[in-house]
C-alpha cells in the first residue's frame, strides 16, 4: 500500500466531501500520487417536458447533465487542488454510487479511497442507504474515512 501511487476521492459536492477532497489533495502531494476525483450521477429516469432532447432515446438530457457535472468537477479541482499534482476527473452514471466508485477504484488500481461520511443514522440511513458504508465494507484497497464533526 505504501507509498501511495493512486488515490481516488469521490465527491457529492457537499461541504464534507470537500474536507475529504482536501485530505486527498494533501496525501497526493505528500506521496506525489495521482489523484482521481469521481462524481456519480444517478441515471435520468424522466425528461422535463420543456427540455429539447437531441437524441431519440432521451440520452441527450443525461449527456447534458454529465457535461455540466464534469465542468463543476473540473472547476472544483482548479480551485482546490495543487497545480503540481496529476489529477483526473470522471463523472460516472449509475443508480448505485458505491458500486460505481468501487468499480472505478478497481479499474484504476488505486491504493487508497478517501471518502466522506455524513454520519446519517436512523431512518435517514435506512431510507438513503450508505454509500460510504458499502465502500468501506467491500473495497479491495485501503479506505480513509473523513467523518462529520457533530
């Protein structure tokens, strides 16, 4: 595992995920590692009635959404990441964010996943599930958990 060569940091653009992002940035700088930043967008299941979709299958709306998210991800990287690092940004689509994160980590053969936990409990955790918990339990590499300070 050490030294770290590749670090993956998923983000949902929340304040807590920015803290994980900062930790991943510091680790990547320390180890001169490549940093991969990932956002998972849910699949679009409907189209707003006013949306003009250029493709017959409706995938145009999904494409537009992914393109906007990619720009947001790249802007976040430009603002918060050291210019000396090798950084890759990826927007994935899928209904199971944890599964997409784990698949990306395996494909890129990362040494570490740096991920935030919002610390939901009770019915919120039951209803929303825990992406972080699934990543922690099933990742094939080390995972650094950044928790919220309640």
